[in-house]
C-alpha cells in the first residue's frame, strides 16, 4: 500500500513539475514561429514560477520591440517615398516636355536627393547602433548651454489683458 501511495505521489509531483516546463516549451516554440506575444500561467513563486514570470516579461518586451521596428520600417518607407515621388514627378514631366529643366526645378530635385542621402545616412547609423558597432563618446555637458537658448525664446514679455465684467 505504501508503495502505491509513493507511486501516486511521485506521478503527481512529476506532473506538477513538468507541466509548467511543458507550457514554457510550447510558448518558446510559438515565439520561434513568429507568435511573439506568449504568456504562460505563473502558479508558484518558486524557481519555475520565477522562470515563467521572466519568460512573460521577455515575451512582452520582444513583442513591443517588434512593434516599434514595424512602425519604424513604415515611417522609413514613407520618408523615402516622398522625395522619390517629387524627383520622379519632376523628371518625368521634364522628359515628356511638360516642364522645362529650369535652375529652380533642378535645385529642388537636388534638395530632394540631399534629403534622401541624409535618410540613408541615418539608416546606416541606426544599423550600426543595432549591431553595436557605433562607438559612443560620452561627455559631460553643462545643461545651461542647452536650455539657455530655449529660455531666451520663452521669456518674452507677457501682456496682461484686462477684462471689465459688469453683471
């Protein structure tokens, strides 16, 4: 009888320990398949419960960062599309003889090309930051040098308005 009780208790304990680990394994596999927001139940405060809580935090952070990357990609596509549309429109109109290639029009096209070059440069810097290849040179600065120009712009004399309210 004692052997049977020990066997039942062993099976119960094994399932109690392995079930959360199986759930974590399933959630981790779902993440590898692109389903980034995975949450597992935290049923205890022991090491397995702490692991599950850490997994949940990691999953939320991975999903948040992925959403930010998607937004950034959409913003970049929009920012690249605008100057390309301007350049394409002017070039096509000049090619078709609708517009003449004046100095002002060519200057506008060149300004858009410079804008594209800045965007590409920013993208290169972002990729370097992402890869941990951008050397940082932290320096102390006096915060007043940053805020004084702003304060001067804000500290314009205020006019007071008078209201004469008679009831």
